C-alpha cells in the first residue's frame, strides 16, 4: 500500500441546512430555521479522508486546536447564506513532530491554509527532505518554493502570484492551477473536466490533491495524475457539502 505523510492545517466543516420563510422585522435579513446539520473533517483532514478512500495509508501532522467553518445553507436551493469561521489562527508546528526519515513515505502532501501552522522555512525544510512533495498553499510564493515538486494553486491564488511567476521561470514547471469547471492547467496545457451539475465546490481542491497524489505515486505520470485529480474533483462537486471520493 502507498504511504503518504500529510502536514497542514485542519478544520471541522459544519453545514447547517434550513429554510428562510420570512425576513426579520429587526432588519433586512432572512430568518433562518435550521433543519439538519452535517459535520466533516476539512482541509488536511479532508485530504486524508480522500486519500484513505483511495487506499492510501496516511500519517498526518496537524494542530490540536480547533478551526471551525460553519456554513448556513438554504435547504431547497442549496444556496450559501453565510459562513462563520472560528479559531482561524493556530500555533506553529512543533518541529520535533516531523519525521527523522522522510523516505518512509512515497510522497509528502502539504496542506497549507496559511493560518500559522507552517512558515515558509518549515515548508522549505520539508521539501528539501523529500523530492516528491506537493504543496497546496495560500501563501505568497517565493524562494522557499524551490525544492517543492508541485505547487497547487487555484485561479485566485495564481492571479495573486502572477508577478512572481512571470519573473521566475523555474516555478512554472511546478505549478498545477485548478480553474473550477474549466479544469486544470499545467505548463500551458489545459486539462478540461467533464461537464457535470455542480452542487457544492467546498473541499474540491483537497479532493483534487488527494487524487493527483494517489495517481502520481502509482504512475509517476503528471498528465494522468492531473486527469485523475480532475475526475475525483468532478465527482465530489456533484454532492452537497464536503464529501469523499468513491473509488471505482
């Protein structure tokens, strides 16, 4: 069985579904009547769940404090009304928790939501110690990225780093840019996704990373790994909330 070391921030994703039968008399806001709730491990925990669903063994290093993302969703239309984030910043990683031998793992996955758990130097250290490290990051890119094998960004993150990317050609071959329903881009090659009905994009980036990682360990083929990651993400966006890929 393939083995992955996963390092990064995690959270609890809470979805509260309800209806809004009227406006509040106190102000221009709907009155929300909750009907049901769903709880899922999010961020790094979502990557872990997806990897394990794909028969990958995962060791995870994350923080002990709790981040919660609570989404209030209109039941019948599946429209997000409000998201409330709590516990948004965490303590830095205790580096004594990092392994002494990274070669016990086929690949390292860094789930960096830029909430204080990992500094630039921490990520650079991890990448230096394993040649197959993929980092899904919210940080501004810099020289600390040099030893990363892959850097996964979404559309907004790419645009926020466009100047650095244009000035540093070495980073381009590392980038995997997810572009929502358009698919994914790597080294100017587009990888389109299947056209599906989108119910919820929450956690789709985590699922892509998990699918890509599993397939890259299996094949060492970037193209096939991106295609598989796209397929995995396409599966979960057709369902409500943060859901887990089903291996077929």
